[in-house]
């Protein structure tokens, strides 16, 4: 059985919002700070229409990126909320589909893209189910080590049976570099996506375990120092 992200009908053209150091993934919701004129104009154009934008990662930190400075595979996002902020605006976007910018054109201070949907499906196999189960076990382990994480996350992942949704949700929460998220977005093979998230989760668990050992050692050293202080005071 094939499951996956059902791409909604998309406009043939979309205003583009270039992102520096951030990747918005499908099936996730992300807050964005918008301050550059080209991004603000793209948001305003979207709000005046169907509220959809194409979110593309920049390859560099240029203030005014050219077409060659942008990755062409990005996420179509729907603007759910917008609020004015000092020096710009804050928007809440929901990633709804993966798409490729086939053509970028400058249009009165912002980019407009001819967007080609890149639908994703995952045929459920034993290999995929095994990887999903492994990820759920890793999430359990990570939650047992990270007391600051919401216990709702365990229930959320446990009830998900869509591999793509699991991949994108966890990738949005894990400490992944923007380039790694971009590779995940561009990758078509669901098994490769699941393995990448598994490796990121395993690394997070290693970090949490090491952090726990360091804190435990520091607490023991503090206790020993306090005991010595008390003995000196008694003497």
C-alpha cells in the first residue's frame, strides 16, 4: 500500500521567500522572521492571494540572493498567521508540499517561481516498517534521557504510521544542519530518509548520554567538596 504526502492543487506560479540557514519541511509548521524587502514583498503578494509561497534555502548569506544562490527544491508553505514586528514581520507557515522551482523570475522586487510539484509516496514494506519501529524505539530512548522534552512526543510518534510524516516531524525537531535538511528534502528514497533520521536520533542519544555522565560526575564532585567543607568546619 502506498502512503505519503498528498500534494494539494498548487498554483503554477508562486512568490519565493529565500531562507538563510533554515529549511521548512513538508508536514511541519515553522515560525519565520521576515525582514528583507524581497521576502516581505513575497509574503504580501501571497497574503493578497492564496497565501502560498515557495520556501527555498539559500546557498550563502547574501542579502539579495540571485537565482544561482538558491536551491531549486523547496517546500510550498501556506501562511497561517502574520504579525508585524520591529523591522519586519513574523509569520507562521505550514509546509504542505515539496516542489521544484523550474524557473525564477524577478518581479517588482521579489522572485516569482514556476513551481513543479514533487509528490512523495512510500510503499509499505517490511524494510520500511522495521525502520519505523526502530525510530520509535530510539524516540523512547531519547525521551527517557531528555527530561525537558514533552512526553506528548512519544505518543505522537507512536501513533504515526506514515513514514514521511515521521521523517519530516523528527527532522524538524532534531539538531540538523540546514544542508542536511535540504538533502533530506531532495531525497526521493524513503528508506534513505528514514536511515538519515535514525542516525541523527542515535547521535542525539549519544549526546544526551554523555551529558548525563558529565552532570552526574559534576554532582558527585560537588558532593565530595561539600563533605570535605563540612568536615573542615567541624574540625
